[in-house]
C-alpha cells in the first residue's frame, strides 16, 4: 500500500511539474515580450539596454559592444539631425520554437517605422530569437543587419529548420514639399 501511495505521489508530481517545464520552454509570448522590450529600448535611445538583447556572437561579429554602441548612437544622432526618428516598432507572432543544440530558436518579424521631414519609411526584417536558458531570456539576431551567410559562419548552431522569410523592400512615402 505504501509503495502504491509513493508511486502515485511521484507520478502526480511528474504530471504537475512537466507541463510547467514544457510550457516555460515553448512560450512564444516570452519571445514577443523580449522583442518589444528591445524595440522600446531603441525608441528611447537606450543603446545599453538595446544591445543587451543582441546575441553575443553578433556583437562580437560587429567589433564588440563598445564599437557597436558608438556606431548605433552615431547613426541615430545623424538621422535625428535630419529630422528623423524611430517612431514605431511592431512585431509579428513568433514562428515555431525549435530546440536545437541545447538552445531554443525561433523567428519573429519586425516592422520599424522611421519618420523624417522628407518622408516616412517602413522597414521589415526577421529576427532570429535564441534562448540558452530554456526560454527564460531571449536574444536576437537581425537578419537585415547581418546576412544569413555571415550569421551561419559566426553561429554554426543556427538550426537549419528555421524558416527565415526574405526581407521586403522598404516602403517609402515622401511628404509633399
């Protein structure tokens, strides 16, 4: 009787804990939340927070965090000098989450709207989302910023099962002069 009780208790514990562990690994809303936080950091010009969402291998590929921070800050300042700003960033829903070589990986689309006195531009891209801690935190690789060949050379652990859509051409709407 005691053996049956403890076996039942063990089974119950397994059944109750397993769905929590699996759902933590495959929670697409965590990807979208992290992407939104990254986008908000960019809109607020918080480059340190923005870069904390960039995958470390891509930071290394770009020459390091300090160099990348200087480049991104300079690009934003030049854009602002011409009356431009990042006015909006939105995200689609993450694609299927794939477990590959001890990481979770997915793809999420990003649409960035830039405004300036000349006109508005809408840029679409795909972000590869990667988690090394079973979905607790996510970092991203912008496939427009780095070509897929560069990404795969720097990160051979990218799953070949990821479907990365081709980037759409920017949509530009010029303002009447």
